[in-house]
């Protein structure tokens, strides 16, 4: 499986490289980056979510989705604890516990497990959105914004998608086709955006924050990965009869090993934190993901078998 992960990461890297070159040539501005980010987060991703749920109802799949949701709650709880003990700074804590499970996780899971894997990933994505807009929002602002959770297009898309999946019907072809076409833009647009973000990296800033970023990267890519593999190994032993249990566990594991979430720089801007530092964390952890993610997937394959 780690070979499939590596091949998919290489594919995604080449798309990101195209975005990087494009941004260097045409000098993409911050306002344009934000537009692409919003387009991806609030239009393309929700359509991709609905597409993933547009299937004939299957009781086993619904149970498996709930299983992923439950495991994802545990994994997020563990990563929140690791983030809490990793640093006193709010941005660092968020970078350790919240991953880029949308922009990176979705195309990666689709490349390895197909649309069925993306369906299971929705359980992780729901937990991510709930926790980042509760715990994440709270440690940055001192309050919780429930409206941000309820009105989040991705959460609405999941609720709508589950309703479709649980109904005796699927979307008619004339609706399903444009939904699929928009949803399929996810991989390309998300990686182009990552390339654009990397193109705006300034080496001087990297030197200034080098030690802090190295520490966050250690916790994000190594410590969290090792702890999560241990937890998922226990789950593997406790639930041997769960259908496709190994696939479900690797979906969660891969999502939990993605780079730091691109939501974090937005939070940094919103709450007057160091936006440059937050953006650099995203850039560095995205690059390091190419090395650490397939390595720890290979390790997990030796443990969870």
C-alpha cells in the first residue's frame, strides 16, 4: 500500500509543481490565493462530498462510516493532547492536532482507495470540522462559534449526502453529472493551491522560524504518527470482525498523517496571530509529508496485518 501512497504523492507533487511554476511566472497575489482557497473549500469540496454519498444504500457501509467517525474522535482527542503538551503557543497546538485532510487527504485517499475510500473519509472530515470550529476556535478566541459549524458548507454537504445515501434513491443523472464534474476538480485545484502557497515562501522567514517549525514538524509527522499507529493497532485487535476494518483504519491513519491544516493561517489572520509563521508551517509540513507519510504507512502495514 505504501507504494500506492508514494505514487499518488508523486502525482500530487507534479500538479503542485505546475501550480508553483504558474505562481512564480504570474505573481499570484494573496487575494487570488484566498479566492482559490474559498472556491475549493466552499464549492468544490462540498460537491465532492455529495458525489461520494451518491450511492445505493448499504447498511454495512453506514456502520463502517460510523466506525470511522468514532475512531476519528479518538484520534483527534489524542492529537489534541499531544498538541497541548507540545507547545504553549496556540498556532503550534493547532498545527500538531489538525491536518490537511481535505486538500491533501481527499485526493490521496481517492488515489489509493478510490471513491469508496473517500466515502469513509467523510467520517474523519466531519470530526475535523466539528473539532477545529469548537476546540480550535476556542483556544484562538476564548469562545465557541456554533454558527460556524452549523453553516459550514462541508458539514451541510455531509448531512445532505447521508440523507441521499439513506434514501431509496440516488441523484438523477442530469444532477449527478455536474455534481461529479465539479467534485472531480478537487485533486487538481487543491494541489495547484499548495503549489501557489509554496511559491510565496520566503527563505528569510524560514531561517527566522526554523527551530519552531522543526519542533512542530516533529510532533506533527513523527510523534502523532507513532502514537496513532499504536492506537489503531489496538482497534485492529479489538474489532477483527468489522468488514474492511484494515481499509478503514488506514483511511483514518493517512488523514491523521497529512500536513498541518490550511485553516490555521486563516485563524492566525482572524485572531491577530503570526500569519507568516502559520503559513510557513503549512509549507514545510506539506513538503515533509512526501517523506514521512509513505514511510509510516509502510511501518503501519507491518503492524496492522
